[in-house]
C-alpha cells in the first residue's frame, strides 16, 4: 500500500503527473497552521504584556528615554538576560521600538501602556479577561453551564478594578458620542446611569451640559468609584447616588431625558437585558433617549471577533453573561416601544445604540 504523503510546505509540488500518485491533480497545499499558533501564542502575548506592566517597564522607559537593556535592567532591578527576552518579545508584538541595542517606546505604547497615556489601558489589561483561573476551567464551565468562580460571588472585588481600568476609554467614547447624539444641545437634561461603574457617561454629559443632573447607580463598593471620579471632574454636586441592584432599585416613571446602559447588558442574559431596556423605557420622558453601549455580535457571529470574544469573557466568569447580538438588542428595544434606533461608533470598537421613546400622543 502506498503511503500517503503531504506535499512539501509551503510550496505546491512542481509536477502533477500520473506517475507520481496514480491520479492526476491530486496534490494540494495543506492549510496553514497559523490560526492554531496564533491561539497558542495568545497566552504568551498576554502575559508578556502583563509582566511588562507589573515591572513598571513602560513608565520607566518613558521617564528615562531610549536605553539599552543593561541600563533598563538596573533601573528595574531585574535579571538582564530575562529582561532582554521580554523586550524582544514586546518588539515582536509591535509594542516597542528597537534600533540596534537601544529600546524606545513606540506611539502605541505611549498612548495605551503608560499610566498617563492619552488613552491609557494600563489598569485595564490585567483585569480585562476576568479571573484568570476561570479560563483554565472553561471546559468545566461549558459542561456544567456555570463558571467555576462567578464574579457574582464577590462583585466589588472584580468590578472595582475593572471600572477603574475602563474609565478612560469609556469616558472618551461618551465625550465623542456628543458629535452624533448632541446631548449638549439639551438645556438641563436629567440622566439616569444604571450600573454606572466610574460614571464616565454621566461625567461626559454633565461636562457638556452645565445644568444637567444625574442619578448614578451601582453596587456597594463599586459606587464609591463613581463618587470619587465625579469629584475629580468637579460634577459630584450634580449627582445623586443610588446604591443597589439595577433590576430592583426604585426609579421614577417618565422622568429622565437620557438613560444609559453602559456595558451591562451582556452580563445579564436575555431576560435581564430585556428587563433593563423595559425599565429604561418606563423611566424616560416622551422623546427621551436610551443609550445602550456594548459589544454587539453580528448576524452571522463571525465578522466582529472582538465582540464574540468579549461575550465569551462574560460567559467564562458570570452566571448569566453571554455574547449579545445587534439583532437581539434591536428586537428588545423595539419590543419595549423604542423607535428611531441608530448605531454609532464614537471611537474604535466602542459601539452604542441610541433609541428614542415616542412623543406622547
């Protein structure tokens, strides 16, 4: 029996003859292993970045300027050969510049990885995947239908560092959303910010509207971040803080001009998300608007991998969290009574739906 042979990779065989295997045109180029290696290396890529942040590497190099590895190793008090491997890995990840033996921050590192970067993600990166141990037990989560260590067991322990880490990105998105939403054109809007985290949406609206007020809601412990952030931005005096579960806290009917559901629907499952949308509708004045920000999976669940993986992150660490699709969200909003739905992208990868409660008849 003739042994089956793969053709040489990566090139196709040069000949396709009957003499070769007995049948014409059966040679083929095997599929590339690149997607498999990308998945395998994903773990290494992430922890290379986490280690660099833990070592305070990016802030140190920002302070010192371009340096060789021996000088950087002395500043960080670390092993020089081990640091060399880390820095070369960062160069390979396009998060660092290298010229001969000198290393320097590139534009991406300055913007996203230094603690004072214009769009810093330095605090977000370590906590963004959720509890790391849950990923090692993902197969059990899928078998059992529940995560090994749900963040609901101690929500403040997870959400406090998460909302600290996401604040800058969401505040930038909320501020730029005004170009599309024009909330700054409102005279004295009343805002309801459910599951507000550090209240970046409330802060953006209050900054743009000097007469605006906001009711800021989140869980015990987490709401303290909102209190501190609103004080930092000098808008705390126009905020009322309502601690508690956003499914059960008391809300006024027909009272608010804007209701914000910022990155909370994907944690709640279909029933919980629908409930939040229905509560938002009841709380809005006629012609008031809902802003629902999240990561939305496309209809075929494959053209927005970022949203798919963010939903997977929710499933890995929350009891009810799953990916949510644009189709689901728009169906829920229309079923609640909203009209004039629009999808906007204030900054890259940050999407939100804007929907309006009809005018009173």
